[in-house]
C-alpha cells in the first residue's frame, strides 16, 4: 500500500484548516469590533445546533451529487414537507402519540417528492438541473396552496418536535445534534460499507460500468433520490424542533445552495466522481461559521449575501479545478479521460 505524502494529507484536510483559520479570524474580530469573544462554548454549541439540520439535509444532497446529479428543489421540498406536517399535526399538542403519524407523513412525503425527481431524471435521461428547477416551482406553489395563498406561521406544534430537535443538552447544544451525528454515521456506513454505496459512487463516475455489472441505472437513480428524501424529511423535523416547534413557509427555502456549496467546498464533486460525507460536514459548517460570524459582528445583511456568493463561486471554481486535475492525471496514465479509461478497464 502506497504511503500518503504530506501534500495528500494537506489536500484531504485543507478545509478543516480553513475552518480553524476562519474561527480564529472571527475571534480576533470579535474582540476588536464588538468587544466579545466569538470562540466560546455558548457560541460554538449554538452554531452547531443551528446548522445540524443542514448537515442532515447535506447527507441526502451528498448521495445525489455522488450519484452524478444535483437537486435545486430541496429547499421548497423542505418547505412543503414542513407545511404538511403542520397541517397533519393540527395543533394536537396534547396528543402523546399523534406525533408518530405526523413524523411518518413528513418523511414519507419527502421520500415521494424526492423520488419523483429521480423518476423524472431516469425517464428523461437528462441532467436534472431543469427537472429539479421545474419541481422547485411545483413545490413552491404547493406550499402556498396548502396555506390558502397566505403566509402563515404554525406554532405550538406537538412537543415531540422540540424533544427531537430542540431540547437543550448542554449550553447551546440541542438534541438535533445527536440526530445529526446518527444520520452522518448511517449515511457514511451506507456509502462505505454496502454494495449500494459502491454503486452510488460508480453511478456518478461511470454509469455504463453500473449497467454492465447488471444493476439498473434507472432504478439506482430513483433509489438515490428516494433515499435522499428520507434524510430531507428528518432534516425538516430537526429544523422545526430547533425553532421551538413552529414552522413557516420559509423554513428550508434556499438551503440547497448552502448545502451544495458546502459539499463542494469539502471536496464532494458535482456530477459524481469523489468525496465523502465527512467532507460535506466540514464544508457546511465552514459556510455556517461565516454566516453566523458575520451576523455576530453585526455585518450588513447584504454584505453577508456578497460573501456567501463569493464562497459559492469559490466552491464551483474548486470543483472545476479538481475535475480538470483528475482528467489530466488520467490522460497521463491511460491517454484517456477518467470515465473512458474506467469503461475500458
């Protein structure tokens, strides 16, 4: 087994170092600009809890990206799922068992809606940018139809929401973090220790090889999107719990860009070909620290948008450079791009 070189470790953990550097920068700025320490236990645990649902969401997105696809509809899918759970709950806060039906309805709906994207992707056999853009509008319209076209806030939902996602454990740390850790472990296990996970990687890097192995590419694509929907549904349950058991149409909207950018920053390749869930976790929390830190320092909201946009652009550039480097490396070895070389192996 070839021993890893220093540059290999540096490339693998570069975003961890960047995350640490950003935390140090905000600590310095916190003392000089607002006279407070940023790097304290309350801030860090609050940040971890606030972004826990995004990481769970990111587990689903990572499966989709590793499978060679993308999903622009995730934010409004979460919004629709949140509204349906609120309506199913019907403010039955005194019912100690009804929450099971509410949770199952939300998760099942998320699996169905995400699976629908997978079906359309498999049927039309085109890159799912347009497909998920169309479903984004569908989910957005469905969300407002569910509320009669009005902006509503559903509060006082079943206490089980807060128990699952928002019960304090230590300082600012909440139960949603435990759910996040469990989902990351499950997602990593599926990808790294199961035949399905190996097929997900193969689906993104070389779908022809998947077909030649006797696995249906169409069914795999549907399964990947449906599995992602499972994580999406759980993510929204944790999100609602962290918001004290209340839900609005805006819950989840726009999160798909944060998660995809975080995944790409962490090294998950758009269009498949490489990456790990742990990479995504680091990337999502890097963006989370930037967002939380700038708000902590009272930055103008529009500057926050500018900085986050720059980070998203950086993620795209990084992904493109990594893809070109992989292609060039494969050409030096075999004279062919990676997918062609793999197909003839």
